């Protein structure tokens, strides 16, 4: 086969005199891991998600899947992933290359389009194959999947800390920009006054002069309302296709103008209306802005069996059924026992035994040890945030939340497998 066809980018220049497998360590964890993953299953799901074949041949699914695996394993951005792939020959072997490549395989923006095209069901196949690879690598035993731990955490969204003044000023800037784009004439745009009011609000808040701060905030709110009403009066002059986008911006601005500190379902970011304020009760972080994520891991090894975003900030117990359902589908094994904390009180799941922290009735010595091990999911979540990408989500919309959570689970599983393979390589060195 022509080695140029192995690369995803047309015209890529491989070093045909440098076969990778002949010059690299065949016992390297990434090379061994690539043999443990069923790439054919991933390709079938990817082609089904893409639908009808496009005129231009799509990129190889193994290339994109391998890049997504590596990105979430080593906590890299899209640009860092693509350019790091050129520098690391082991990454090239992991994505299916046979000859050394000297150019980036794809444009970084292609990863965004492929994530959106595959959807949540497509990336769940990546998590499922990471679970199967863990079984083949003896990281877990098949019986371990029957005993799981479930917990929730907050996946923060990539937004600035929401304040009334910042949201109002951002709304005004976007409205003025949209008016200029669609040829609308504003009576006043407040390009000089509004930023000065925002600075005054910040100064008064820093000096704890809240009465003055609220007075200036009312002035800023009234100016933004004038710009909004001015555009609404001229809305009929905008074409229908552009009117829908402008209507959406006006609707979000109206929400920001009307919401008050004690209201529910507030808007915290103009570009991410799905963001919710979740109270954590931590001394250092009282509130986090993002989406709740339900995590399911094995009791003994800490392998992630399910990671699902839960929009709407539901009660922890109400997320248990969906979390266990995802874990059962991806691992192809029905959990029999689940260990949770006290936040799951009052919830029952059919054919699953639920054991909660602090439970006394019917607890034997062996069950007591397993209940105490429930807290092992906390460091797992910590590693997913510090070593992976769960601490901050840069993907857009509710679909981006779902995709990002699943990929973070797959990245954590690959780190566990790589650590296991590294240990075996160190115990059995070649001299």
C-alpha cells in the first residue's frame, strides 16, 4: 500500500526510508496499547455517524480517534495535539501510521468538526473500547464491573466569572456589533460611556460602597435597555435569515436585563446559555459554573465505566439510573452492587443493590470494607481534573458537555492502561 494513503492530510510527505516499527521499541506502552484497541469497531461507528459518503473522502476514523484518545490522555489542546503528533513517532504509530510523517496530519479545526459529527453516541464507542482494552491488558477482571462506585462532580465551563456589569456590557457590545453588521442605525451606542460605568462599578465594589455601585449599575442597565429597544424597533428591516440570529441575541439580552440576584434559571454567559450555577459547599469554592457530571467507576481498580453530563442540576439520586444504564451499555455487564454517598438517599434501582456511606443495617464485615472504599472515586475524579481535561470544558453547547465528559473518561482509562504497561516493561527489561 502507498504510505501516503496512511496519512489523513492529502499531500503529506512520509519518510519512506524510515519504517516506524523497525526503528522504535515494540514494547513501548503506546504500541502495545494500539494492539489492544479494536479499531474496526470504532471505524464502523464513525462511518455510521457520518451518514452518506461525502464527495471528498473523509479522514481515517482511526487517525481522528487516536488523536482524541491522545488529547484526553495527556491533556492537550487541539493545536498542541496536532503539532505534538509530528514530533512524537510513537503517537504516529498509535494512530496507524507505518512510515514517519513530517507534516501535521490534519488541521486542528478538523477535530472540532469530527467531534460534532460523531456526537455523543460516537464518542461513547471510544469509552467502550477503552474498557475492552483494559480487560485485555488485565487492568480489570470482568467480574469487577459488577461492583461499581457512583458519584457526581461539576465540569466547569470555559466562561468568565459572571457579574451583572460584565454581562450587561457584553450584551451592549454584541448588540452594537450586530446593528452595524445588519445596517441598522442606532440613536446612541454608548461606546464611551458604558465602559466608564463598568469601571466605576468595579471601583465601588472594591471599596465596598454598594449603594453607589447599585446606582451606577442601574444607569448601565438603562443604557443597555435603550440599545435593545432601538434595535427591536428596526427589526423588521432585517432579512428573515439574519433576524433569527438577532432575535436570539435580543432574547438573551432581555433575560440579563430582567434577572435579579435571587432569581432562578439565570443566564451566566451569553455564548453558553446552558451554564448552571451549582453550589458545592466548599470553603474555597462556594459555587461552580458548568454542568453536573455523573461518574461510574469500578470498585477495586477505579476504571471509568460511564461519564454522562446531567443538565439542569438534578438531585444526585436522580442521576443514578441513567449513570448505571450507560455503564451497563458500554461495559456490556449489568452492575449488581453500587456504592454511593449520602447524597443518594431515597433512591432505588431495580436489580441493583445500593449501599450508602454510613449505612449500618445488614452490613457485614466484607460489606463494611467495600462501603469504606466508596471514597476511592474522589481521587479518581481529582486525577480526571488535574491529569485530564475534566476541570474545564471548552466545547460549545450541551452536546459539547456530553462529548467532553465521555472523552475525559476514555482518557482516564488509557492512563490506567499505560501505567500498567509501563510497570510490566520495567519489571521485565531487555538487556
